[in-house]
């Protein structure tokens, strides 16, 4: 399926408009950078209709569009990461606040409050790292935005009005999860995968994979699984790591895993030191690990696998990837494919989401006929 870039850009702008005011974003302190990202995407989106037309005959424009697509996929992943980690921090703060409120004595209150402050302090590295990811994406998008000027694209005249309507409507609804956008029943897929993940407890380590093209809903499904109560009850530790192609340092990846599960690595910088720390922290614990957007199977095979398999009492690893070969190479015992929706189902979802402002039956039927011919 070919992604229509200007449509995806519009959806991304709408999603950014919606999540910016979420508490999960506030607690991470990345609101300003996400607003900056939205403004830049709005400006770029106004030229994408012309870029789509010109890329057919102009290889330079085609390269610019392809580079932009990769960045938009990364932006979509970063939004998911912000929501997942921000929601987790909020849950931690709420949990410790409840403990503090239920304490019977002043001394107990002090201990609970200190623990809450410790938990918040421990979250600082998460927040700074996510903020750095968003800023890095903004910097790359700024370069893309500057490059577009040399092409002299034609700007869409009505884009401002369209975005004003979209922002107003999307602010009235929540952003995550949004199951219909993936085109199949996400609840059934979540339930079946969760059952597989918590079954066969006698097996120490098992790998699962969610495979599909970029933007089709792999991360959304993985998020539903990660937040499922059965997963929370079955594992002492849970960790979500966004891998992507942007992770160039293996040591930094190990550090993020250690921080993510509540460990400390001090002044250690080498891969072997960090692997040993990870081993020690995981001793006699169960772990559910999500590796989101994996491009290189060696991230698991050479970097993480040995440390986790040696020390955990039980481990389940869920990876999301665009490449089935990557899923096979990491040794996934179950591969779940997220496929594009059938055309008739897609039309039904479009109607359900009220793409059409008026109810002109003739116009709807005419557009449906045109769309079906091009499927």
C-alpha cells in the first residue's frame, strides 16, 4: 500500500494537536517541543500535494518526500513513546500518593512522601532522554523544511482552514488508543496475544513479534498489550524501549533498559559492564520487555538476550518491526501480522469517523465508487 504523504501529514498534525494537552505530555515536559513539531509539520503539509505530483518525474523531489516519510514515521513513534512513558510516570505518582494518604502515622507519611520524591527523581533521566529525542527530530525536520524551499512547491490555498477544523474537532476526543485506524479488531488481537504471553509459565524465555508496514498500527497494538492488567499481574518488571534506526549507541540502549526497570549504572560506560549490571538487577525477577520498531536483530541477539535469559525467572519479549525476516532472526515463536484493512471495511470506518461533514448521499456514493475503482 502506498502511503499518501499529505494525508498522513494531516493525520500527524491532528494527533499532535490532540496529545499536546495530555497530562502524560505535561509530566514529561516536552509540550513546547511538540508544539514546535506541529507548527513545522503544518507548514510542510501545505506543499505536499504538489510534492506528491512532482516526485513521479523528479528523483530529487522523490528523495525529499521519502526522507520526510521516514521522519513522520519516527514522529508517530515518538508520540506513542511519550504517551506510554508519561502515563507510566503519572501512574507511579498516583500510586505513591495513595500510599502516602493511607499512612496512619506521620513517620509513615514521611517515608511514603520520600519514596514518591525518589520515584520522581528517578524519572528525570527518562524525561531528559525523551526530550532529547523530540528535539533531535525537530532539528532534522527543520533541515527538511529548509530544503523544501529550493523546490518552489505550490502551496495549498485552503490548508489553514482545514487544519483549523481538524484541530477543533480532535481536541474534543482522546488520542490513544484509537483502534479503528488499524483496520481490524484490536481488542481481539490484544486478548489473543496477551493469552499467549502469559501462558506456558514453565518456559523461561519466549519471543513474540508484531509485523507490518510503517504507520499501520503495530505500536498501538503493542501498547494495548503492555497496559493490559494480565501483563501487569504476571510480571514483576515491565519495560518499553523504542529502538528505531536512530539508536546508534548500544551502550545507551543498555542504559535506557537499566533505567527503565529502575536500576542504576553509575559511571559504567562499556557494554560488558552494563550487561553485568543488567544481569544483577534482573536476578530472580520476571520481565516483560517491548522492543518497539526494531530494524536490526542483533540488538536482541548480541546485546540483550544473554543478560535476560541468564538471570530472569521468566521473560517475555515483544518486538515490533516492519520486516518479517527480522522477526524470524530474533527467534520469535509467534509472529502476528498487522495487515491493511479490506476496502469495504475501510469505507465503513471512514463513514463511522464522519469524514463527510454533510450527508449528501449522491456525493458519498460517487466518492465510494471512485475509491473502490482505485483499490
